């Protein structure tokens, strides 16, 4: 799926979500509007007709009693009264109620059925209504449907020693039937009109809003597309100021990481080619020498003197040792690079270790006519490091110094205590390192250029191994060198806390 299709799909999802939200909000608006409109209508109707029951009592019960002499309800009076009122307003129902809440009479109820218990209502809402003089919005029981509450008008009367209520339902069953018949068309008109207007305006606003909201997303998408097509410099500009700043900054960081990894892979590939070339060359020379002298020994087996045979065997032995050292260095560096070597740190006397290494190299230095010196502070403290790995660093640095120091030159090993560390330096009076090459000497198979007449030895792994070991001790090797003025390699090890 291309970026354009993905972008269109996302925008479609946003628009559908926006449309559903509008419909949901519109439906909620209609329902809430209907609910509060209905409440407003009911409260208005109740306040407007609050005195209907009072007028009934004042006008109809002045000349006639609602009860006959035997105590029964004056049905003829009530029948005429209720029919007259309900004829004028078919939306009301009139009830005669006892003080206990029993419905004594109403033309809308069937009072002839003896098997049906008389209807009853709760008179507390009636008393609350009368006490507030009709100013309080109160709902009362519907005698015809006890589960519902309706607006009403009510007043209390006391005639001929009898008390009761005139209870007028202001939203009768016929009123509800008429309301329900109109409700569908009302909802249709309100819903259609409100939804149409809302959709038009909300749609326009939504399109503009979505365009602005997705502007940054489109820019990010375009940047990602450019990066995917090979423009590795593509970045989201002003990422921290974007609406989607987290996404923008994350992409920029990811792109930087990818570019860094690509550069590292290119460097690794370059080093791999150099590795193959250097290792092939370094392995080929001792192998060729070994093979040549072994063949000579085989061909001239009976013609060689004992001294010549010993000489050839010595050369073969030296070539094999050179091969062995090279292979050991390769394995050692690969383990260091793969972080398979973990330093076993412990307190030890760095002076004793350097003294041992110094003595081991005295004979080799004399053979090359190089002077080997040792300078050390008195009362040098213990250091906390891996003895074997530190010894390996010293050996590699001294081997490197011997390799590039001419006859009659000097190599000085110096130790000093400073702050919380012990500084170890290996200084030679060799040919020095050009400034342009100092940054490369610790790379695998990189060697500083030797004197033109001097043949370079080794594969260039010694300094790379030393650098890795020192880094395992949270330190670094410092290089100070000038052409024809010698070179100094210095590193530091932490003192043992007292």
C-alpha cells in the first residue's frame, strides 16, 4: 500500500469518525431538547392551570354538595361538571379523591365493577402542591396508570362535614395519545432539519479542521516517503514545534540512527575488505616461508649439514610462531569486540607488574640496541583492575614502541599518581606519527607509516586490542606524537579506595 492510499485511508477514518460523532451529538441534542422542552411545557401548563381545581370548588360546590345525604357521591353533579370541563378541554381528567387517596368518582373510570378495587393515589404530592399555592412543580399519580407521574391541579374542600380533594390531571390519556401521534413527525422534522444544518456546517468545519490536523501528518508522510526512496537527508523540519512533535522527533531520531548504522556498516565493510587483504598478506608470508623451507628440507634431506638443517628448522619455527601470534591476536580482538571478555578486577601493585614486564623486555631491547628505562613515583598506591589485561596492554604498547624505535633509541616506561588515578606512559624516541594518522592508529589493521627503509611488522592489531582493554576499564589511551620526536601512549587506572 503506498503512502497516498494510506493517507487517504486515514483521512477517511477520521471523517467517518467525525460524521458518527456529529450524528451521535445530534441525536443527543434532539433527545435532550425534547426532554427539557417537555419539562418546560409541563411546568408551564401546571402553573397556568394551577387554580383549575380551586375554581371548580368555588363555582360548583357553592350551590350543590358533592355528596348526597346518604354520603354517596353526587354522580349527577359530578357527571355534568366533569363532562362540561372535559368538553372544553379534552386534555384534562377530573377526579374526586378522599383524604386517604381513594378515588371516589370520575367519569373516566368504571365504578360499576365490584370485582375491581377502587383506584388510589398518593396524596402527599397534592398537599405539597396546595401548600405552595400551585407555584411548585409537582408530579402526581395517574389513577388510570399508577406507574406514571403527571402534572395536575388540586385543591382541598370541606363541605357538610366531609373533606376531600378535587384532583385534575392536566395531561390526560387523550392528551398523551395526541402527543404520541405528533411525536414521530416532530422528531422527523426536528431531526432532519437539525441534522441537515449541523451536517452542512459541521462538515465544512470538519473538512477544514481535518486538513489542518493532518497537515503535519502529510508532511511527515512525505518526509518518510523521501527517506524510503533513498533521500537519507530527509528530516521533518522544526520537529519539536509540530502538532505531532513526538512522532516527528521519533522519526528524525530513527532516521539518524539508520544513517549512523549505514555508515557503520559501510565502515565495517571497508574494514572487512582491509581485513581480508591484510590477513591474507600476513598469513601468506609466514606460510610461504614455512612451505619453502619444508620443501627444501624434503628435497635436500641427505645433502644438508646438521647446522643447515637446524637453521632451516629455526626459520620454520619462527614463521609458525608468527602465525600463531597473529591467530591469537585475531581471536583476542574478536572476543573483545564481541564483549565476550569481562575484566576480573582486583587490587594489585601496578609497580610490581610493570617491573616484571620491564625485565621481560630487557633482552629483546638489547638485541635491537634500544635502551629501556623505567621511572616510577615512590609509594605508588594499588590500582583496581584486571592484572592479565593490563599486562597485555603494556606488552602491546612496548611491542609497538620497539617496532618503530630505531637503533640507539630509548623507550621509557613511567608511572605517576594523580588525583584518584595512576597514570602509565610508554614513551619512545621513534619516528613519530603524522597528525593526520593519529586518529586511525587504533583501527583494526591500521599502522602508522614506518620509516621508508624499515619494514612494518605485524597485522596492526596490537593497538586496537590495547584500546579495547583500556575501554573495558572505563578509561582511554591518550596519544602524544610529533614526526621525528617520538610518541607517548598514556592511560590511567583507578586507585584502590582507602
